[in-house]
C-alpha cells in the first residue's frame, strides 16, 4: 500500500492509533504533573484540517505496515504448534 492509497478516514484512524501508541509510551516516562500539562498543551493544538507533508504519510503507512506485520507474526508463532 502506498500513502496515496489511504482515504482520509483511514489516515485519521492510523494517526489516532499511532498517536495513542507513542503518547502512552511518552506518558509512562512522565511524572503526573508534567503529564497533565502535556495533555493540556496537546488538546490546545488540535486542528480540524489534515495538512501533512507527503513524507509523513509515507512514514505512517510504513509504520502501520511494520506494526501489523509484527503483530501477525506474533499471532502466527503463538498459534502454530511446535515441531517435535
């Protein structure tokens, strides 16, 4: 899949997913007071339009693809019986 194949809805869903993954990782490294301030700052910067450079779209598609591949490989390893 190429970045240009994503619909706007798919791109937004991918962005939400990746933002949650990265955001949770960052939040775990912060003290509660800093985390609260960070969340407030993020909520003030939200926009209603999608205006991202092409390199970002390409990176999103590659990252989602890589994540999905790793997840499916994990599932395969957990479900395939071990050879004796």
